[in-house]
C-alpha cells in the first residue's frame, strides 16, 4: 500500500477524532492536513502501526489547537456552539459511543472539560484506546489518564439520562416541539420541556440571538413565547446532523438548526444555531 493509500485508509477516522476534540470541522480538517504533511515526511519503516501513529499525531495537534481555540471562544459573541456536520462527515458511527460522542449536545458539554480531559474521554469512549496509549498521547501517567477519563465521564453525565432515546423517539419529540411552538401552544411546550431546561442560541454576532444561556422552564417558555409572537416559525423540516435528528426552520428571515438533548423523556437542552458561517456544511433534507 502506498503512503497516500495508507493515509487515506484512516482519513475518516482521523477526521472524526479531530472533530470530536475540536467541535469544528474547519479546524479538524486543518489538523488532518497537518498530520498528512507529517506523515508524508516520515520514514514509514520506523512505524509499526500506522493507525496508532496517526491517531497520536492528530490527537496532539488537536490538543494544541484546542488550547488556543478556547481563548477565541471565550471572546465569541454569545454562546459558542459546535459546528454541525452531516452524519457522513462525522466519521465512523458504528457504536452507540461513537454516535453519542459526536452529538451536538455532547460536543457542547465537552467544552466544559480541560483539553486533557476531553482527549482522554474521546480516545477512551469513542476509540477504545488503552490507558497506556492515552497517557502517551496526553503526556501523563497511566494512573492520571484513568483519572482524567473518570473526571470527564462524571462531569458529562451530570444531569443527563443514562438511557439515550432512539432516533425515532428523538425525532418524535422534535416534531412535537415544533408543532407546539408553531401553534403557540404554551401548555404543550410546558409538558415537553424539562424543569431544568437550558436554551443556547448561537448567532456569533452575525445574526441577532440571545447573548446568554436561558435557564429553567419558566424563563425558556417566556423566551419562546416572545419569539413566537414576533417571528412565527415557518418552512419546518426534520433532518439529521451529527448522527441525530435535528430541526430546520426559519425565524423571520434567518435559517436555523435546532437540536435537543433529552432527559427523562423531556427536552433538557435546546441548541439553536443561527450563525450562517456554521451552517455551510449542512442542509435540510430535500
């Protein structure tokens, strides 16, 4: 197998790994391209396992980029949400762990982790790497790698349902949500929203959006009621991004993507992406 063929055989996995670590496909592709440059300049006779070598390179490059990206995201206008991608771009989704670690809800929650915690979680949960390899990638001991993974798992599980809904259940909940929102049915919305629901809106300074997360069912309902009175939902389409159902609609003149996180059969997280720069890679289903 040629050097190019060897790299291309792992490209989807590497892109999926970098995307999970960064939450941005633009940044992930930059990392994978840099990994290719390093791979093409390496003597392959010294490499026993190309996949392990490339995973290590991509992980370390992504960690470096994540540390600088966190500074930029702190200066972002309003809440920063991950860039949604088509399911095909998300890399392998053969297991429930792979699918969950690429969901918009999980990617957003991973922003609260330190870069080493995020790397340990993704490498262990999604790619099942042994702790000794994770330790080598992160630059720590095996004991600390285990601790990093444990801390990340605990932080990400806080307030989340252990039993994730099926795609069908997820889609039905989204459909009920938009029917209630579109019809201005606040009573139905109340039943759909978890008491501790949080709503995030990412306009990135390009589109008017809430500049802070909105916490609690009462405040989220008031926010949605205000939106519905001014900007009735229209052209609603159920689609898919990041391996999960999403909702496409228009709010006034602005196209938006809505994703949800579910806890105890109700919407616990509401993620609305309006920044047009983040919607370039995804389209509503035809």
